[in-house]
C-alpha cells in the first residue's frame, strides 16, 4: 500500500491518495473495496454471535444460536452479492450487461447497487429464517442492527478508491479527486459514511440495547430502513450522480429508490 497526498489548490484539503489495491499476490489484486464488504460482514458476524447469547435483549423473541449466526452470514453474503449485481444491472446500467451477460459474474469489475443488495440480503435472510423456524422480522432485525457497520466501511472504501465523489463546491473542506475534472468537490463518501454508517448505527444500537427494540420484531428493521432512506436522500444532494442516475427536476435514482424504503420503515415502526 502506498500513501501520498494530491497537492491541493489554495484553501483545499489535500486528498490522501491511498493505493486502491490493499495487497498484491502475484496476479491477484485484493482491493480495499472488496475488503470493505468482507470486513463489514465479519464485524457484524462477531457482534451478533455475542449478542444472541444475551437473553435480556430479546425477551421471549426466538433468535438463532451462535452457530446459527454462521449460516446467517452465508445467506446474507450471497444475497448481497447476487442482489447487488442484479440491482446494478436492472436499476442503473443495464447496457453493459445486455451486451455481455457474462459481465454479471465479473464482480471484480465493480458495480454493486445498494438497494439491490438490500433486497437480495432480505430475501436470503427470509429463506434462512424459514429454514430455521424463526420469525423473518426477528432475523431482519439482527441484520439491520449491524448493517450500518458494513455501510460505513464500504463508504470509506469508496473514498479510498476514489469513486462516488461529490458535487462541485467552494466549502473549505472541498477536495480535488484524482480522475475527476479537477474541480473542488464535496467528499460525499465521507458524508455518507457519517450519516448512513455512524449516525444510523447509533440510532439502531441505542434502540436495541437501551430501549429493548429487539423485543418487538420489525422495529429495528423499520428504524434502519427509515434512517437509511432519509440519510441517502440527504446525501444525494451532495453526491455527483452518474448520467444514468439522473432524473428530472434534480431527482436521482438513489433518492427515488429510497422513498419506498422510508415508507416500509415507517410501516414497520
């Protein structure tokens, strides 16, 4: 890994140019972006294995045992990857996949849609819950509790890459991202890491541990869905959308796809 700083214009914060390849093993390049997904899943797995042993957090609600969390991780990971790729193909950029369907399986090329990954994870976890005889909402609550950790890590990886940078701005903390047009921009990846990651985790964690939300299946899921949807819409005002993501009247696909998420979250709450 190499670390350097892109020389900024006057008044700008230098961009820390970190090699997007974390580790090179011969022809195999392990990137920070991929490690972000792995780290998020492993961190969530470790937290949930300990949490499910605490009876006071759940009351009478049934949940997986620690060994069951291992299987839950597998179902969630498969759902995220499959849903994320299909979501990118269906919701954002169908063209490349229609021209070359095999591209769908080239996950190392990037292209993961959050809303698609969320749907895939929800379906995978629902299947896991049914196989285990558990309430689907109770299993979703466990995933929703730790999901912001993974979101935070992946947004930091977006910043390192760098990609998904912000709109042009003259704020004192603006940055010029390598590979962009040289215009100072919002570090929107960090905004998303703070809102969709740290702030959202604080919301669901306090609700779960301090307010007993895990005793009401669906409540943590509702808080996560509502909180993420609102945070994503706010973040979209600062994030530079791709041409394929731009809609009329200043709206983006990220905003529109987040509205149903908020409505579902409010319903569950």
